C-alpha cells in the first residue's frame, strides 16, 4: 500500500464521469416513475395535503416539504414523475458533493467515480431519491454542512461557518433530525483542537443563522403545544421499541450494502491516519451522531446522512492502495464489488419490479428485514412498496359509493378516513371524481380540522363498525375492498355509510386530539 499523502495536488475540476453519473441518476428516477408498476406512497399524500393546508408558523411538522409540495405542483404538475423530480435532483446533488469531497481531499478521477457509485447505488440513497419525502433532503443538508466544514478546514476562511449555518437552518426547516448533526458537530469540536473555534463568534453566528432560517419549525411547536413530543412517544412505543442496538449496528451494513467498504475505510482513515489529522473532527461528527442515535434506538437509516462525505474520504484512501498492476487489479475489484452489490440490490432501492416478482426477489435475496413493517410485522413486499399500492382504487370505490347516495343526502355527507394515507389519497384523487375533501383524526390531519358540515351523514373507510356506532345510529356497509399486497391495515377495508349522527363532528373534534 502506498500511504495517502495530504500534500498531493487537488484536481482542479470534478471528473466529467461524476456529472454523467449524477445526470444518469436523475434520468433513472424519472423513467422509473413514468413506468413504475407502483403509485404514490402514503406519506406523499400527507405532504401534498400539508401543502394545501400550509400555515408556515403553525404546523406540527417542519414545513419545508409542504412548501416544496406546492412548488412542485405549480411548476411541474401532479404526475408521479413531476412530484418526485426534486427528490431525484437532491439525490444527484448527494452524488456530486460526495465526489467533490473526494476531489478536495486530493482524490483523482478514480476516487471521485468510486465515491459517486458508492452513493448512487445503495438503497439508503436510491429509495429516498425516488420518493417525495423529507429524507433525501435531510441527507443533502447534512452533507452540505460537512462540505462547508471541509472548505473551512482547507481554506481557513471562517465565513464557511455561514454556509454551515444556512445548511443547518434549512435542515431544521426540513426535519428535526438535523439536531443529531448539530450534536455531532459539537462533539467534533470538543474532541479536537478545533474547540478553539468556540471562543470565536463564527459558530455562534452559524447558530443564529440556523435558528433564523429554521424558526418556523420551532414556532409551530410552540403554537401547537409541542406535538412533536407526542409524535416521539408514539414512535418509540410503536416502532423504535422493535429496534435493538444490534439491529441499528447491523442495519448500517444492510442500508449501505457493499458501499460499506468505502465508508468504513473513510472512518478508519479519518480516525487513525496521520495524513488526515486535520480532518479528525469529521470522524467525531460521525461518532457523535452514531452514539446519540444508538442510545435513542433509532432506525438504521437515520444515520444515512453522515455517509456521503465519509464515502468521499474513503474513496481517496482506497485510490492510494497498491502500486503498478496490483493497483489496477485492486481498483477494478473494489469498483466491481460496489457496482455488483448495487445492481443486485437495485430493486430494493427503486420500485421497478411488479409486486409478485418483487416478493420472489426479496425472498431469493434472503433479506427478511427488508420486508418488515415499522412495527415488526413481516410483509410480502418492502413496506415502502406496499404503501404505494391500491390508493386510487380505494378512492374510486369511495366515489362510486358517494355518487350512489341520493343528492339530498349527499350534500350533507362528509368523508372520514382512518389514517392520513387514506385521507391524503382522497384529497389528491377525489376532486377529479367529485368527492369532497376527507377529514381524519390521525396525526397531522387532526390539525386540518373537521370542516364545516356537521357530519349528519358520513362515508367512512378503514374504521371499524363498532367504533362508528358510537356516533351514528345507522351504519351500513356499502363496499368491501381487498388487496393482499398492501400493509396489514389496508388489506381488508369496508366502506360504511353512516346516518343520523348523535352529535356534530365539530363538537367531537377536540376529544380526538392526539389520536394517531
């Protein structure tokens, strides 16, 4: 092995192959979303609905995704490919930044391309880039923050702390998980000689910028009575309770696949190689984020945002391994391993294989953890894929039932959904079918309110008959829906027509606060 030397010259430009790979990733996502056998994800319906109910300073979730939802619909339309274009773009930027980290650490074309491939192919980056969710943007803001710190370390220009503040501010506007990154940065400073920066104004200016840009997320919590605490409690009791420390650790290898080799090389080099001593704080950022998420029993993918920059560093170190013909063989082998592993796992990252074939593929790979729900139940498909099926059919069945109601009754009929996926699908597909917007007591939808109609009559989906009889005198089943490929709560649904309400939904609504 030839040891990496920090004195080697930094390439002036990013390799054109990296730009080509980033562009190819966008094309891949757009094409998959045009021809995919799957539809919108339940979470996407929620975020689109949040855009329709946008109240910047009084939302229970950080409002970035709601703002972006409105922007996407206004600029690109409402097709699957249009709604998911900005996530695809964010995924491409992750590839470019990881490769630029490699370039700035002295990596040549091989290191840059290896970094690009190691970020392009794992499911932890492919799948978020193919879904309209905050996850890929969270990954992007963490990576941009680390990139700004790298430029600060290399240039000595403290103004790069302003870039860090902007990245973290937009991160706070996107997801509260940016706080884990902030903890990592603090740990990275305290654990290294860079702690002297805490005696200057720059980290504090960055903190002010973070709060200034991300303050709508904080104000919304204050205005609404900190609903995030209930969300965290619900997450812990229903989902994180099923995640052990071992699951979190082994999950890192599953989400990265064979790109783990590059990431592990990066953390080892940053921690132990003398040539990288000036960048040691980056290793401690990773360690800090890992430690707090491990202690909190976080899901494995929560740590995904730290890896693109780490992969960039690892690619540079791998580039320096070996000499002569041995180096060529080694480079070919490591690239082949990353690419082969990525291609094998590709269907786990993007929804390209139909459900029945996808079930067989997952079974052939033997990845049982990939087809578990958040609550530990085993599905026939990965949960994200199961959550992309059947929504339009459910709304069509509701529309048929709604238009079968006599016009005099229909005018006073509301539609109630059991969860935000059903409610969001009704709000997205329903208007073109003549349906009113849905009401729902689940999570964010409760904050949208009960509407103006008293609910004398109601069409419901996903709610048990015994529960409905508490509020309506007459409860009649009008349609049965079956889909074995979806998540358990959506596989067997009954649409009920409820009449003669005992009280108005407006009077009942406050009592439903906190129900999920």
